[in-house]
């Protein structure tokens, strides 16, 4: 399954997972385990973020989504220790993903960040420094690639 992005501007917060370790199967019957980690998810595309929330919650993650990076940063400042991972798009209104990463790093230097983008230029530039992120995904991406990147980042951090 590939995911595509198109744009939007809205922020919200999702419910809480009560079980810290979930054993489930995806749509194809592949087993995986999620630890209920809390992810701050930032992308300006309302539809895309809605799909991502559903998919990640099915995998057992607690998701706090925002389509406005300024509101996401405000939420992160309020309680940075509540989050285990930040996932952000690069190209958004008001603030680029790399700017968001820089601001988040000033608050919490060690939090892992995954950056994604639909623009090839961003994918090319990530080869040098990852722009402050620990992983990069190019849109559109397959769900299995995203799930693998999240697991890898959380396990290694």
C-alpha cells in the first residue's frame, strides 16, 4: 500500500492506548509487536495525516497529530517527555520540517525524529546530514517501509 499527500491545515489529538505491548497482525496477516510508544505526527495534509493516524494506531502506537507545525511545537514544549518519537513532513506552511526539528532539538536534543517528504530534492539532501532527523522516508512510501523505519528508530534510540 502506498500513501500520497496533497495538503491541509488542522491539528488534533487522538486517544490513548491502554496496553503498552500489543501483539497484532496487519492486513496481510504479518505479525508485529508495538510497545504503545507515543508519536508526535506533523504533516500539513489533513487526509494523509488521518490515514497515518489510523494505520499507526492499529499498530499500537499512541498518536498526537497536527497539521500545523507551530501548534505541534507548542504541544511539544508543553510536555516534551510525553513523546517517544517525532515524525514530520518537510514542506509545510509556517515552518519547514527541518526548522521544526531544530526547534524540537533545542527542547529535547535526544528525541528521535523521522522526516518525510514528497520532493526529490529533500531526499537527495538527506544523504549528507538527514537534516537533524535519524531517518528519512520519501513520499509516497509503503506502509511496511514506514513501520520498519519506526521500529528501527525506536529500537536503536
